């Protein structure tokens, strides 16, 4: 369990306002709002929070989200595998335009096939996904896709957009009542929960695919790794229970492959001789493959 504790140490305490307010009693909420300058003051505070989010605040928010994700499914207790995934992921992320982020990569103990990103550079790939992949180039493509979400701030922007919509309705209701409502307090919390069960816009996913193959190529991998992984996914029945969340939150593998084909064309052929590192991947995931069989 040391590896899990070490990763959580990096995650920190989470989103301060959401953590402090969520689950409060009505009396505690009243006191919180009074100290914030009344309903108008709290609404103003939330509006400011939804404005420009600088990098330190983005990282803090991402830590809280990653901690929540790991609360549902903890990291796999395999230090060797965790180091390997961090090395590959960190190298891919270093080729992006945001190499300075505190990038952290982990494998969680879930048989479902998926991967998740949180703002600020926190990325989790499932044990099920690791078992599906065949080589390091495929892993680099999958991690590159998640890095793409972070550097393009897809989750951050979606959370802000959802919170604004919630805040408009909840703030008006609270102002009319003259006291805070659960809806107002959850204006920032709700969109985050919904996002990871509903998924991002399709265009965000397509953009993350484009970033993923580009970063894989820059990092020295065969950029066709991500398309190869999607081809494997396409062969699995869409109603497979281990693909349920991935199917719900992403365009179909066929749609993604079509879009990537339009982008890659022949321009990426010159990179297809770059390594896939299948043997190194199999060595790093030997314990997983053995357990799966």
C-alpha cells in the first residue's frame, strides 16, 4: 500500500470550498454564507471562483478530483508497474506545451477499460486498459490522449461551463429565499460529478486524439499506437460490461478512427518505423497478464 499512500500525498487536500461546504447542515450553511457577506456575497465569491483559474488553482482542483476518483478505485499495489507508467507518461507529457505541470500517472485497480484525466496533470489508467494494450506505443498514445485533455483544459472548461449554468438558477433561488440553498452550494461540486459520468463533448475527444498521436510521435513512439488500441476496442462487443463507461463517455472507436485517419493520412507514415517497445511493455505488465490469465 506504500505506492497508494505516496500517490495520495501528491494529491493534497482537494478543492477547499467544495470540501468545506458540501454536506454542511442548514445552520452551518447559514453561518458560512453570513461570513461570506450574505447570499449576494457568496454568489459573488462563486462567480470569482469561476473566472480566470490560474495554474496553482487548476492543480489544486485536479488533486481533489483525482483523490475522488481514487476513492472509488484505489491504485493497484504494484510499485514496479506504477513507476513504469509514470516514466512513459512523464516522457510523453514533457513533449507537450505544458511540461512544467506536476504530472502524475497511476494504474487503478479496476477491470473496466478506461483512462481518466483531471486538471493540473493527474492521469489514471485502469488495470483493464493495461491488460488490453499490447505495447508501449499504444500506452503512449492512450496517455497522450489524456495529456491532451489536460493541456487543452477540456475538463476545467466543462466544469466552469456547467457551474455557470447551475449558479444562474441556484443563485436566483437563494436570493429570493434570502438564504443559501443546497443547489447554490453545489454549483461547483455538481458539474464535476456529472462530467465524469457523462463525458466530454465529442469534439474534445477528437482533439485529444489528435494531440495524443502527435505527442506519441514527438516522444519517439510509433504514432499508430493509439489507432491500434482503438482497433482492438472496436472488436469488443459495445455492450460488454467492462466497456460500459468508456462507451457512454466517448465517441465510438470507429468514429475516432475515421477522424484520426483524416488527420494522419500519409503525413505520419514517416514515423511508423519508430519503436513500439512490445517486449518492455510485456515485462512491465507481466504480473497483470499472469493474473488475467
